[in-house]
């Protein structure tokens, strides 16, 4: 098990090293992860989350446990990015904002029918449409022209904004890994499949990448449309106490030289 976990960490460690995070800093930060995981395990089994219990399960020294628990801070606010992602999601899935082939329409800022301001208002009236548009422009997800606002990406994949890319990395890979780990433990039977082929030429790998992207766009539209419908239904018909589930459905493609074992 440890060997498998170390293997999946290698790309993340390479990313850390490219951005100036070396082993000492990572090892120190990892104590918090072990502490939080131990707390979750104790809570799931109905045990008290005392310093002693956390230290025993996680292996983190009690002195560090006390220090880390007292220094724990709230997670950063995510409202701005969440709003932008919701706008992109509805733009791609709501039949009012796509053509007959499912391609997102160019939206005028203000219009009697489908417009960008109406798109934002369909999600929330607490945020100014101009502020949302500025965020989409900053992230390279949309462009504004004479005809209106055009979506540039087939999903919420910022072209600009390193912090946003890191957040997506953490969110997407976390849930992918959580699904795989739950399956290994026998707790769930989540969808978690992949196609693997080797001994290909770079040209063949590129062709498969293009095919995978095309298939993803088709699956994205179908699943996103149903996800939006389920969200709207539950908002209207279910109490907040019942709306406890989050769902993430994704796709990825990776190609590398078969001899580059350190990737």
C-alpha cells in the first residue's frame, strides 16, 4: 500500500519542487493532513478526538497535535470561483443558452431573451453580472465583443489564474483519489475506470487525445444537463437538511514516453 501511495505522490512532488517547496516544508505540512485524517477516522468510529487518541493513531507527537489544533484556521473563501464555475456550467447545459447542437450561444449583455445578465441572474441576484464577467475574462474563459460575450472553453478550465488551477487540481484529484480509495476499502463501488495502451507513436497518442476530448465534450453536456436539472429540482423540492451530497464526474487523459518512469 505504501509503495502505491508513494508512486501516486511523485507527480505532485515534482510540481512542488518546480515551485520551490522542498521536503522539509512538505513534511511539516503533512503533519496536518495526518492529524485531520486521524480525526475523521476517530469520528467515523464514534471515538473521542482527544490529543492522545489523535497522536496514537496518526503518529504525530502530542506536542505537535496541540500546536496544530490550536493553529487550525478556516478554509479560504471560494465564493468568487464557485460563482464563475456555476455560470459556465449553466451556460453549457441550459437549453436557453445553447444552440440545437449544444454549442454555447454568444450572449448579449442585456437582452429580452437569453443574455449574459439573465444567465447570471438565473444563479444569483446577489452578484453583479459585470463582476462575474470580469472574473471570466480574467481567467481566460470568455471574451467580450461587439456581438456579446462568447465562452472560450468547453468547461471550467481557467487559462489564466495559477491559484484557480491549483484549486481545481486539489478538488478534482482529491475526489478521484477518494473514490479509488473507497473502492479499495470496499466501502463503495464508485465508477473509476481507465483505458490503457502502450507502444504507440506520438502521432497515435495525439489522435487518441483528440478523440478523448471529443468524447468528453459529449459526456460533459449530457451529465451537466442532468446535474443542473437535479440541482434545480432539489433546490425547489428538498429541505436544506436533505441536500447533503456533492458529486463530481470527470475525465482525464495522460500520455508520456514509456521509458520516463519518473513521471
